[in-house]
């Protein structure tokens, strides 16, 4: 699965912390884990891997997950906003 390009896990009632093993999927260009019951801090290994590839990364980072490397933060209503608006990385939005 290391060549996987997209990982869509949103709205699947997943709970607990975000698994660090996602960092092994180095070819991802889209990651969607929002609308679940995932909690905690996004593992540092995941953010390190994606710091150079900048995939479209969606998570419930406004209340449930602390995620500095997520591109989009989503709310319970399904609205997602780009974290990079107004920054040097705005082109990623």
C-alpha cells in the first residue's frame, strides 16, 4: 500500500488517535479523515513525511485533532476551510 495515492476514510465512525502508520503512505496526494471520532495530536511522523509533499489533508482539526500539517480543517457541519489562506502556502488551497 505504500504506492497508494488517495486515502478516503471520512465519515466512517473511526475513533481513537490517528494511526502513525499513515506516515508510511508516502505517495498520498489526498488524505481525508474528517467526520470521524479521531482525537489527539496528529503524529509528528505524519507531519514530517507530508512536509515536503503537501497532500490535500482534511481533518477535524478545529476541535478533535490538533493538526499543524493538515491543509483543511473541517467542522461538524462538513464545512472545510484551508489553513494556509493568507500565508506563503496559500497556493495549496
